[in-house]
C-alpha cells in the first residue's frame, strides 16, 4: 500500500512509516485516525459510541424482542400466561374443609389429616395424590416365605420323582383276563377259582357242567361253605 506520511520526532528522525488503514498512536494518546478526523471534523460533536464502540454507550437501545428483530421467541406476557397454570405449593391445612374457598390456578395444599395433595383448577380443588394403606398387601418378606415354601415342596416332589423307575406308568387298570405277562395290566399270582357249586333240591340236575349237589332244605342249613359261591334256588 502507498505510504501516506512518515512520522518523525522533534529532530525529524523517522519513527514509523504510516500506511493507509493503520492506526498509529501518537505521543498525545490520539491515533492517526483521530488526528485525521480532527482535521476534518470536531470529535467532541460525535456521540460517545462513535469513538468508544461500546454497546453501553449506544443510545435508545431497544427493550423488547421485537425491537431487536426477534420474532420466534415468547414475549413476557406469553411466558407469564404459561407459568400461571404451573403448580405452586402454598402450604398445609388440617382437613379438606380448611382449604380456601378459592385460590390462584395451580395453588397446591397438603391436607395433613389424610396426606392428600389438592390443587386449585380454577373452579374447585382437585385431588392430586394421597397416602395409600398397603398393610393389607403382601410384603417382600411374605413373598419370600411363600417362595421358600414352594421351593421346599418342589424339592420334595423332585426327590420322590427321582425314585420312580423311568417309564413307569401311574394308575394302570388291572385286567383279570390279560394273559400277556409283559403287560402292565397283567395280574400276577391269580388264584385258581373252581366252578360254582349249585345246590338244587332233590329234583335238581347238572347245568353247563357244574357240580350238582342234591340236598334237602334241612341239610343245606347245616352246610358251611367257606370259599365257593353258593347259589340257592327254590325247590320245585
């Protein structure tokens, strides 16, 4: 850049070459810019901010968002309107009947008689929360006792099951007529049962190969049959 002038001391010794756009402080505390302005205008007639550059020295600063050109933020009135309905804890009262007849929306009181909290909704007191009696409910200790009991019963059942032969079946219905000795329904050690003795009167006769025992009524009365089935039919 072209040199505008050269600064010299009182003896005309070159101190510093001044170039365009460079502010050099002089011995009296002013700058070459201020010195140049002094030649053209009276600095004292300028506003303070013109020479200080400080925002604090700016006159007629805006005091609203709109004044700063901000259009996407809430105003104070809008914020106040939104916070009016927020909860505000006001204190405690003894009973519900002691709550104020009216209040500001969002005012909250605790009722010491029940432990419930009430908020004013603009027309009435709204119950927000309260104390719940949990004494009738199962505690963790109760549940532990139940769990341990279940574990003990399961252990007992497991022990019993471990002693049962693999493949064993429960409640197998026995069948007298099964002859297969490998069948679960086969009955071992069945007794041999003789044919039934049918006692007839003096005119009786054999039927189906059964043994016929002729006897009188008096003779029947004196007979004792320990094991065989006795069928008595009337005398013809």
